[in-house]
């Protein structure tokens, strides 16, 4: 399984950087990586972000010089990445077509954007990689191919942990406050003024003790036994489990 990411020229026409990590699918650990800058046909199309980074794109190899290596990394493997169905896969195929060579073929494609939109929902916002990384506290997206491929793997690990916990916990826990599932945008209700609390206390009727007698009487004038007052059982907050998801993974 290979997690991949490409960065392109400003117009998005040519690959400017390719990065990939080969991952053991059983353990989800990186076993190999490959990264290269790629010199585009028009250096004027290099995005300002790369131009200001100090990277020597002008002396980088052309795509044809690294195509064999990229083919070997990708061909016959499961491809994984964020939004790769709409973007990265097309850029890779176009690049190979540009040098007149057949592109590498994936055994399957796992697009984490589609997977998370279906299974994880919008609890983490717009599901962009930068938003997901911020949500799980795993760093800031750098928009560099190899870094983004590694971040994609970590984001999927965290999301998988959350979904696994949700599938194993009783449904009642998850329904105990929808805000407990999402870290951001939590709101709290301010405590009422002291005067309002005192007024509420004065107006509240006295409650009979469990096992005692009430003021109600039966048909012969004997006091009725008061019903025991049930104390609700506290349920654990789901956000406490989410807070330690990184610890569970490590």
C-alpha cells in the first residue's frame, strides 16, 4: 500500500514534486519512502510558495528522468491519499502520457476524502487535510509531498481509532450530548445569577426521603410510603476517550 501526494505548478498542469510512502497494510507502518522535485517545462509556472522556499527547482530532474522510479513505487499497489481520485491520479497519468509511456496501474484506490466524508462525517469541519490535522492535533500541513503523505497516514489512523471506539461503545453513550463528539465549537451555558438560584430553592417543594413517609394518606387515614427517589447513573463523556486517541494509537 502506498500513500502518495503530488504538488503541481501554479496552473496545476505539471507535477512539481512527488512524494510517497510504502506502508505495511497490516501494521500501518512506513517501510519505504521516495521523494523528488521535478523540473517543469516552464519554470515561470512554478508557484510562489516553491519559488520562495529556496528549493532549486531549475536543477531538479525532468519527469522523464524519474518516471521509472515513480512507476516502480506505484505500479501494482493500492494507492491511498487525500482527494487523489480527482487530482493526484489524473496528474500522474497525464505526466506519463506526456512522455509517451503507459502509466502505473493501481490494484485499488483509497481516497481518504471520500472515506471520511462517508464514515467520519463533518465533525472535523470541511475535511481538508489541514483541518483534520488541526482537529487531531498532529501538526500543521506544509503542502510538501512527502510530509503530506505521512500526515495523511496519521490522520487516517486517528479517524479509524475514533470510528472503532464508536462502534464498540453502547449507543446511549454517543447520544449523551452530541457536542461531546466534536472538540471544536463547544458551547457552555453560564450559571444563573445567585438571586435566581435562591428564588428557585424557595419555590421548590420539599421532596420526601427515600423509604420515609409522605403527607399523602390512604382511604383509612394511614400515611402512604414515599416512593424511593432514583439517582441517575452518570455516563462517561465520549470526548474524554477522544482526548486520548493519540495515546491509544502509540
